C-alpha cells in the first residue's frame, strides 16, 4: 500500500474491511455499521503493532520527500537536518488529526500533492540567492521561512473554505490537469528516487544519462527492482501486512548479504550503498537552521504564483482523499468539516517550520480495516516520529540508499501507473490528451506555466466540445388549437404536407455561442432549403467576422475541390413559416445572437419566410432583444396584431413566443388566413369559442360542448349524436376561476379532467424552489387574449411567486386527463391565466354515472379523450 494518497486507490477498493488482518479474526458480513466496527475487540498490543507498521511505511517515504523538496545542491550539506524537519512536520500533522479529526483512526503526514510546488519554491529561492552572490545559510534560512509561511497561509485558506463551505471552487481546476500534475509527481519521485540511489542530483531529463555509467546503473538497479516488488505487492497482495513486511525484509536482506559477504558498513558506504557518515543531529540544531537576519523577504512575492497553484492542487487532492476514505468506509463524511481539520494541521505545521500535508488515504484505510479505531494509534505514531527526530542516529548514514530510493520510486511507479495507465479507461480521449499535454508541458516549460498551459488546453477542448453539443433536429408538431374540420383539412394539405410543408418546426438544444453559431446557422439553412447569393455572403462577412457558411467557404475557394465527390442532397422546398423551439438552448452569447439569428432573420425576410422562436429562456431573450435581433415587447405585440390584418408585413426580426404551441398556432392562423376564401374577420382568433363565437355565444340549438366535440373529433356528427352531446349538462360541473387562481396543484389527487370553455389555462414550467427570476422578461402569447400576466414570460402564482409558462390551453383545450385516467398524482400545476376563465369539470363519479345511464354519450367522450391523447402524443408533451 503506497504512502501516496492516490496510488493505492484502485487496487484497494475491492477489499473488504476485514481482509488480510493478521492480528484480528475475520468476521462474517461486511455490512456492519460504524458503531459495530468500533466495538470490535483490540488490545494494547494491537495498537502498538499497527502503529509500528504505519511508521515503517511512512518514515522511509518522508525521508524521500525531503530529498524531493530539497533537491537543489545548496541543501545537500544539511539533508540530515532537513529530513528530520520533514518528519517533525509529519508529527505536527498527526497531532492535529489525532486531536481534532472526526476519524479516530486518521493518519496524516506531509503529503505528495504539494511536493513539486514546495520543491519549485525551494529551487527558485536557492537559484535567486546564489545567483545574487548569497550564501547557503541565506538559502536555508529563507527557504525554511518562506515555505512554512506558505504552508500556514494555505492552512488558513483551507480552514476558511471549509468553515464557509466554499470548497466547490477547487473543482474549477480541471481533473485532467490535476491528473497530469499527479503523473508528474510520479515522474519526479521516480527521478528523485534514482538520484537517491546513485547519490547524484537529477533535476533534468538529461541527467538520466548517469545510468549509462556502470557504477550508477549498478547502484540504481536494486532500487528499481525493489520498488517494482513493492508496487506488485501493493496491487496484488490480499493481506495488508505483506507490504510493511516486505519493507522491513528489504533492508534486512541487505544487511544479511553484507554479513555473509564480510562487508563492513564503511566498505558499503565507500561503494555508495549507504550514505556518508555525518555527525549526529541534535534537536537544537533544527532550530539553529533559521537565522531571520539572513532571510530574503522579497522571495515571498516571487513564490506567490507557485503558492496559488499549490493551494488549488492540495485542496483538490485533500478532497479526493476525504472522498476515498468515505467510499471505503461506506459512511458519508462532511468534506468541509474534514477540510477544516486539514487546514488546521497545515496552519500549525507552517507555524512550526513545517510543510504541507493531509490525510494519507492508504494508511488511514489500513488502520480502519484493522479495527483499531483508537486515537492511541496516532499517539504512538507521533511518539515514533518524535523519537526519530531527537535520535542522534542519522538514518541516511545507516539505511541502504537503494531502499530509501525505492520507497520514492515505488510512489513514482504507483502514481505514473494510476494517472497514465489506469486513468485511460476513465477519461474521454480528449481529456486524456489534456492530461498528457499537462504532463509534458510541466516537463518543458515548468510547473506553474505547465499547469496554466494545461488549463488553457482544457478550456479550448471544452469550447470545442461544446460546439458539438448543440444539436438541431426537425420535428413534426402542431398547435393545441382546435380548428374546424375545413381548416384542419387546409392545414393538412398545405401547412403539414409531407413533401412541401409551409410550417416547419425545428428543435435546437444546447449552448449556441461564437464557436458554434456558424454550425447552427448552416444546419438551419439546410433544413429549410435556404440558399444565399454571393452578394449576401459578402454582406454577412462584413457584418460579422464570426459569420461563415458552407457557401461562403466555397466562394472563397472559387470552386469545388477537384477530384472530390460532392454529395447532392435532395432539394428542400422552402417553407413559409419556420418555428424554432429553443426552450433547451440555455446559453446564447452576443456573437451568436447577431451572426446567427440576426443574419438568419434577414435572409428569411428577403425570401418571404416568417422566422419564429419559442420557449425562450429569460437570459436568452434578454440577449436577443438587447441586440435588436428581436423587437421590443410593445413593438412585438403591435406587430402581431397588425400582421393578422396584413400578412406581408415582415420586419427582418426574430419573433418570440412564450411556448411552441403558441408559435405554431400563430403560424397556422396566418396560413389559414392566407388560404381561406373567407375574410379576416372570423380568423382573427383561433380557438373554438372564437372561431364559432356566433354559434356558441348565441342562443343556438346545440350545447356549446357540442361544437368543441365536433371540431376535436373532426368528423360530421349526426343530429342524433349532437343531441346526445346536448344532454351532457348533468355530467359535468362548470367552474369559474380568477386570473392566477389554481385549478389544481402538482402532487394532488386527480379527481377530474377539464375542458376549457372560456379564457385560457396556463401550465408553468417545473423549476426548483431555489431558482429565482432576476427580472421580468418580455414574451407574449400568440392568442392575443387578455391574460393575467405581466408584460413578460412570467405568470403570477399566489402573492409572492412567479413561474415561467410551459404551455397554454385555450378554449376547447383538454387537460388533466392523463393523470386522471392513470389514477396517479398530478405531475404539473394548472392555473387560470385570465379573469373569468371557465372550465368544464368531469369527475370519475360523473363518468361512471354516464357509463351506466348514457352509454352512447360515454363512447363519444372516450373517443374525445383518445383523440386528445393522440394529439398530445404527436407533440411529445407531458402536460395532458
């Protein structure tokens, strides 16, 4: 199990909490609660042994971390002290986790996520001071002040982020960029481990040439092989005790070989297998490393950019660690609360001249699985760290260098495999390429600019991907309007003709912005058979630099490419009315508003095509109106009223409608008006009550529902059938509602279905309670009725709530029957949208009575509901 926070995740996820624990009996069942786990028996001996195992895993890695952070030649004379300072920093981290973490088994040390940033800052400081003629003492003092100050500042920020629950901001750093950085950590650990094995500094790719020397290759080979063995064990072993056993066995085997070969430690040291012997390091010498009079405080400013990157990466990595622990435990953890603990440990570590750290996932989970959920484990780990710090023994002078190097190489192998190989199956190809780009960029242009470059590439990839998300499709839909049979047939013949429809409906979804506007415009033009002349291409190009079409591309090249087969598409007849449903277009920028929709509206005007947009979201509508792609609300209402008297009055604007059905109804009305032999007087209004008002409102011989039934069923009813419908009065209740008054609410019992007799009924869009509408917007209703709406696409619901409108049911509209017939809870709200809205209410009891007493009438009502169902099914709407 790697000391890395990341490397051991994939292979450990399949292990149960009781797998492979040598000191505890396995218990059947892995679904025990946390409380039951706490009650598992463990003794003082268990606590001591598992603490020792954690120390065996951690200490060699921490010494390796010290060689990573302080890899500049200026630090080499003081590596013994600096290694102990890293271990002391881990002591501080463990102290805070033991005292304050909600996990009694938490293990925290200096972490690998911040290593490269710390190393980069240390190298910057060393290079600047040495180049300016400074001394090594100045380098040491400045480094051991600036790095801990950065650690303390990072801890303070993490505490604030956790306290105010703001950790979401760390997610703005793309995961592939983080992956590229973590892969670079793996490479850096591999490089530092090899350098530790051969006793030479390796900071560039060219330094790998050292391995061409036979002596260096000999010294590095055992470390590389030992690290490979540790990696295989960590990924394949079923028993968690195998890895620490192997880490003890490797140096033990080395000393046995020296003993049987009669090689002394001095001889091994002379051959490079053991570090040079140095005087013992007393604790007070750690304090004397810093002389504040020698600190170059100007280095803080030069390290600020690197510190910002370290903040994001450490926060992101800590979130991953916390999430991984939570998943393995099967128990949710409060990430913000745990991050406060991580921040506190870094703050305390920085104040005591330490370095960045966090939860160590692999060791925390190892301790959790042992069942020793006691804070005493952390206490003994701290005692061991403290012993190493105060001990006069320099581990670098007695431990095999290849073993210490192998712990770093082991971490390098693990991270490289995790983030370059395993991760491939979890990312899209472009995301993986961003990861590789970041990894390579850090190698070439440095860590800070490499990460920035990776972010830029990720943003470009996001923009390019987003341009492919927006999609356009042609759909077959028609309005909810209830037309007379003659008008219905007229619409079938002209409006919705299979090969030459005059009304075309398009659905546009996804964001449309400067990167995708060209694609969207080309697709719309293809769908409606709109071609452009060369003069129009020139004008469009001059109007906007973002505008380019497949036609303009051909004009620039003057001809089609030679020897290229051109696919000839069947000619598309241009419609008269184009309705674009943009209810799923959640984003539109200024460039797309003008270069796509603005230009399209002007092209349509020249060809006598009316261009309508429906379901416009407030933000999109604001963009269209502010850039004069659409009319102002008052002007739009006036235009809609006047166009009904003069169809040829076009304006080159995109006309907005609140719902798709209103836009289709308006188009159908204009088409009927242009094709009908009748005058305009009765065609000003589209619904049944308006088209037949002289019959319904007068003292006629038939019931008003008879005319509604006749137009919906679209068939000639006999006088006997009409007489049956005339007797429908006893089977329904006629109810009047004021504007904004609910007819029924969502999630209520469906006790009836309804038919609109007068006015209109609005169905609001379903939205989250937390969603707020910033300001009233300006969309209108196609039926031009007096509705209780503000001059907007908002409808008042109650005293203090508003909602966007999804659809309207005008006179003759049937609603609420689907939930009623299925006997399920209502799945939408319904409100009266105008004063004195009158609906006919048919209850289940009244239908049962009709079924018993008047079977022929009941059959007609069932046919009516079937016809309404088919119409709504054809329109793919759920509000029925």
